[in-house]
């Protein structure tokens, strides 16, 4: 039954969204920004509420007159803001319910998403509690109805036991303390609501809370026009001696209150409790066996390997791992996240045909925001234009020279085709493209000015397909296909002193950056910490030692973590990041470039931040060893 409802809901949403795409374009489709629009409406409610509260008087005799003053005597501002406050509140209900319904229809509420779903249900309760509480404050006939009906509803609960309604039998029972309590609640509940809105998005990688500016402007202009055309006005003053018979009702917030009189308070609670319980249990209805998960995803460019969670989309897995995959709508409508499945199979999910055609599916294309892995995958995403300074080239190169500098490190010099150059930024990387299309990432080890030839440092990985070939079968004169440049780990020009951290062959991109800095004549203080296990792993130590002699602004500090007696080492020992923290206990004002193993990067980065390094000044590139996903 639920599956049928979901399929029907998908059919409706996809067609409505296709119509909005045709009218406004996929990037400005409000259905793709429901959560962000809800945040924007909340800020309208909060901002207008602060102004209204400044003029609101919390007294039984002053509440109505103060609201009337705002509405009529200050209609040019207070009256407009009151209307905006009301319409933005109603808008929050609409966008939240659509947001919830869409996630249910597209099955985005099960598995690991249960937390966001459950907190979303709590947010609904908080929004309704805040909105219903707001209708009590003007103390007109509608406020009278809402207060009395809410008291009768709450009195059904054993904790109150009929005590609340006794406060509203006689007009004299209502005093100023009631309005002080109502005002306190109308401030406190939205603050709790804002807290849980923040909690709600914490498990959503790269969650956005700001809709596109054109949507913001259009929505705000529409609400101002509505406030001017249909201003909100109060009913007659509340009079507990007379039951209100005709009301200008708000069905967005108050729909449950008439059920108290149509059925009973117990009937209303049965509806509320059953609906809430159903919503809370939906992520586990119907029960299903644990979904397969933990699929390995080999991601290009970058040759990153990550693991997906059960029912997680490729985009969610990538963003969670810090991969800068491009995206826009995150709902299968714009096609920005479109990539290629090189190996493995996926469930494409419901998407717009305009964003992913059947022909593109047949070619191995997928929208990563909707596609979930069904097997281990090898995939390729298209770097966003903002991340790419230079066009990507694919070049057929010749191995000009091979030099084995240690037991497990080989330096290759590649000759580019005649007349070709590969333009890149110091620190970026390129892919070696294997015969079957598989890719292996290596950093440029030369400065950008030397891009007519490329130097790469290859470390032997036991069982590694390409590295084993380099050490056992490759010879000078062989041909290699490469593509690049890629990556965001690149030298940035500023006035801050720099600390470079290299682990093993992480020296390659650091070498590119330093050679670029020396040739450009930068006078910034620079220090290189090169962390390795033993002395023989410092396979080019003589080069940074030479730099230190030639450049007064450069210092070289090698660090051995597992020195042997044969090394006869008298220099620094231990973990490389600990050596840095000993020398620089306060890292504020520095930039740090870290390149090495995943473990080194993941250990060093939080330690640097804890010692004052600003997160925007911490640049890292982690090396991943590739294990084969495709069958041999």
C-alpha cells in the first residue's frame, strides 16, 4: 500500500516539477528548495515578530489595543509586518508539509535518514505549537476561540485533568499573567524550533539553508504584495461571556481545533497521536531486511576510494567524504551532478527525463544525487567549472627517463607530444589512463613553468596494478596516456608564512609548490616537514637541503617515525605533525599544506586546528592506494 502511494506521489511530483522547470528553469524550481525556503520563511517570521513584539503590550486590557495600533495607526509598517508575519507562518506550514511529503514519496526517509525524518516530525509539532500560540496573543474573538479550544484539548491529558478550562469560565479569571506566559512561550518555542532546525540538517552533507536569490526576491515580493492586497485584521475584542459564532479561520494551523467540537477532545487526540505515531514509524514501515551497504566507490578524478552507506546516493557518499562533486537541485532535475559509471550497477531512482535521457543511461551516465549503488562502483564526476582553472587535456606521452631513487620509489620523466603543454597550478594532479579506462592519480612534481615535461613520483604498492607494472615491466620509450589537470590542492598566494607537511611521496606536490615559489621570488617564510619511517625513505633529501642553503626564507626539517640503528639518525623523530606542534604551538596566522597518507592527513588536520590554525588556511591532499574493483 505504501509503495503504491509512493509511486503515485512520485508521478505527481515529477510532472508538477517538470512544469515548474519549463516555467522557471531547473535551478529556480521551488520544489527543489523546499527546506531552504522554510528557513527563509522562518527568518521573515522572526524578523517581523521582533518588531511586533516591541509594540505589543502583555496585559489583558492592552493586548488587543496594542495590536490594533500596529494594524491601523501604523498600517504602513506595523500593519504590513503583521500580515507578513502571518503569511510567512502559513507558508512555513505549506513548505514543511510539501518537504515531508516529497521525501516520503521519493523514499528519502528510511535507513540512515531516519534521524532527519524524526527531527522533521518534531519540527512540525514545534511550528504548530508556536503558530497556535501566536493566534492567542491579539486577544480578539479568534484568539478567544483558540485559547478555549486549546485548553479543552489539553485538559483531556491526565497531567491537567480539567484544570485549564476553569481559567476561562469567567472574564475575571483572565489576567495579565496569562499574557506574560503566552508572550514568553511565543519567544521560547521559536528558539527551540531554531535549535532543532539546526539539528535537523546536521546529517545532511553540505546542507544549504539559503534558497537562490531570485527565489528569495520573488517570494518576498509576493508576500509583500499579498500583505498589501489582503491585510490581516483582528476580529472584535474577546468576550468570554459570549461564544464566537463566525470566525475568519486559519486552516493551516487551526484545522484540528474544530474536531474537539465535531467529535471530542479524545477523538482529536486519537487523530493527532495516530498521525504522529505513523509519521515517526514510517522509516521502518514496512519492515525490510537490512539494505546492502558498505559498497566501495572508486572515484575519479582523484582516484579516491570511499564507502557508501545503505540506501545512500553517490552524491551523499561523495560529499560526506569531502569530495567536491558538483550539484545544484539534489532532486534529479537539473543534471549538474551527472557523471559516468565506469564499472558496476546503480539504481537510478526517479529523475526527470530532461536531466537524464534513456540514451544517456545506456551510455553509463547517472545523476549522482539520485543514483544509489547496487555493487562496488568505479565512477567519474565532472569537476565544477569554478574548481578548474585550466582545460583538461588527454595526452599521449613517452617515458623519457626512469630513475629508481629508493627501494620502493621510482621517478618518471614524461615527454609530452611535440608542440603540446599541460597547464596546471602547483600542487594539482593528473590521471594515468590505463588500457581499460581505469585511472591512477599522481601529483605534478614539477613547477607549472616546466609543463613541457612532466615529473611523477611512483611509490610501489604491493599488488598495485600500475605501480607493479612500473617497477617490473616498464622501460624508457614506453607510452603513457595522461589526463589533467585536476584538484583543488594548489598553491595560493597570500602574505602568510607557510608550513608544508609531506608524508613519503607526498613530497611530489610540495616540490612543485616550492619550485614555483622560488622561481616566482616569493619572500614568505616557508618550512618543509618531511615525515617518513626511516632514512632511506627520504629519497630526495639532498634537494630540500640545497634549497635551504640557497634561500634564506626556507627551512627543511626531516622527521623519522621509525628510525633504525643503521640510520644513525640524530635528527627529529616521532610523528611529523607532533614535531610541528612542538615548534609552532600557536598556528594562528599560518597556512599549512599537508600531503600524504589518509591516516596522516586525518590525524594532523584536527590537531592543527586545535592549535589555532584557521580551517580556511588548512589545505590537504590525501593519497589513496587503489585496489582493483573490476574483475581481471
